[in-house]
C-alpha cells in the first residue's frame, strides 16, 4: 500500500479526478467508472501517496474516503486546507454519520456521500466540483494578474486608486491628500494605463479582486 495505482493512459486534456481509498477494489471500481465517462483517474491507496505525487497539482477534484488507516480523511482534509491546496473535496463514508457530514461540510468539503453511492450521483458531484475548480483557478489567475499590475503603481497612485474606488470625486481626492485636481487626473490616467483598464467599472472590479473593497461586501 501507499503507492499510486496507475490508470491506463488517457488523453492529456481529460480532467483529473484524484481518489484516495485504502481498499484496492474500491480504487479499481472508481478508476473504471471515471474512465467510462472520459475522466482521468489518479488513484492512491493513502494520503501519503497522494502528497508524494506530482499529479496533486493538477486541476479537477479529490474524492476522499473518511475512514483511512492512521489519521482520518477529515484530519487529512484539515491538513490540505492548512497547506493551501485549493481543490474541491468530495467525501465518501461507509457509515451514515450525520455529525461527521456536518463537520466536513462546515470545514469546506464540496459534498459528502455515504456508501453505497449511486454512480450517477457521484459523477454529477464530480462534474460540479471540476467546474467549480476551474472557476476558482480562473479567478485566482485573474487576481494574480491584477495584483502584479497593482504592484507597478506608486504609493501615491495606490492611494488615489483606493479613494477612487471608494466613490470620491477628483476634487475630493485632491483636497483630502493635498494635491491639485489636475495631478489627481494625471494619477488616474497612469493607474488605468498601468492596470491595463478602460473604465471605472473595470477599476472597481480590479479592486474587488484585490479585496480593497472587502468591507463593502
């Protein structure tokens, strides 16, 4: 145990679904099910095997058995969250434990099933999780691009930007920070150029990605 179970070769563009379960029969059945609908399984008999695999950084989702030797799947999930691994996790449990399901969902699990699981229900959840993971990645990439552009702004330009997205007019900004109104306009031009934005709405959306307006949400 502890080694990844290699699935048959699949097209490179297939979505990867990571499965951790210490039962080899379950892993085999999951692999066949995922392959049958065009998904690419990455099968692991232990959390340690998953962590040691380069595949863990691929998109998709993680199907995780709650009952694992040693630390539980819930404990492992907590470790993943602490490590910053942002991947939707679907739990499967052999016991109908309501409190366990509630705990997992409150901790951020994407879904929770008890065995036996209807194949279609599980596949539907997996497809939703894959879609959610793609959305998260797109937002993260957009945020990283905005943050990189934001870091090119001068301290004064950042100050002006924060006041603009707060809804202040050029005259108000000039009076508040002690510069002329034309200078404020010049800073705004530079902000839009450096951030590669066209409209005020674009600037507000960029600020949202940077969490500059988190208090307004």
